[in-house]
C-alpha cells in the first residue's frame, strides 16, 4: 500500500457505500467514519490542518488525523501476514501536514476496505500493541479483521472528538455530528423525540 499512496496529492472522490450493496455493514460503517474525516479535510488548508493548538492540546488536527489513519493502514497492511502491529505506524509527516496527501491516503484506505467482504472480516489475526509504560514487550492478542476494523473505527471517533476540540480552539467549524459516537447520536435523537 505504501507505493500506491506514495506520491498522490489530490482529493479523492470517496462516496459512502450504496444502501443495499453487498458491502458488510461494518465496512460501510467504518467508511462513514473515514468519510467524516474526508469531509473535514475538504474544508481545510495545510496551515489550518497543521496548526498546533495551545495548551492543553499542544497538537494539531493533522497530528490526530495521521494517528487515526495510520491505525487503519496498520490493519490493512498487517492482514496480509495476519499480524497487525499498531506500534509499527510510519508516523508519516506528509499525512500530518498536507491536506491533499492525507485526503489521498484516506481515499486509498477506503478503496481497499470497500474490497473487504464477510470472509475478510472473519480472518483471524494477532494484534500487537504496547499497553504498558514500563514493559518492553507489546501485548499480543488473538483477534480477527472485523474486530480490528471495529476498533479502528471507534478509535477514529475518539480522536475525532479531540479534533473537534482543537478545531474549536483554532476557529475551524465542524459538522454537528463530527466526533460523536454513533450510539451517542442515537441516544440524543431519542431524547429529542421525547
């Protein structure tokens, strides 16, 4: 995947999956999360995207977006060997600083995920991730592609919530749904209906 993403710096035409398609619901849901990210990116320039917000954030939209996207990339790349190592993120500064490159990279992740079917999601894998501050070895856990895709999507929503706060700090408007978990939006909708 790294060669396919290497030099492209354009905004892709990424569309949500059509209703009734043979795309598994989990893949479509992860695609919706990534599409939220693309929608935000389409409204930013490189300066706003990479601007470091002051305390307590000390981070940029781009820094959090790179972190999110590289988890999806680790999953896709790791499934070829059935070992997903979340510690092996590339920490690519282009994804963190260039809106066009981040958009193209997101489009590539979406393109690959749209090829995943039910049997792909059921494929077993091992995941590796450092969870302790003093332990030198990452935790290794038995999992499957579907579980890890759900993790990547939930992890993205968590970071999108932080991105929402950073956007507020640096004067970038976001959609009212951005950074909220789907379950929270459903709960708010139910409360509003009462």
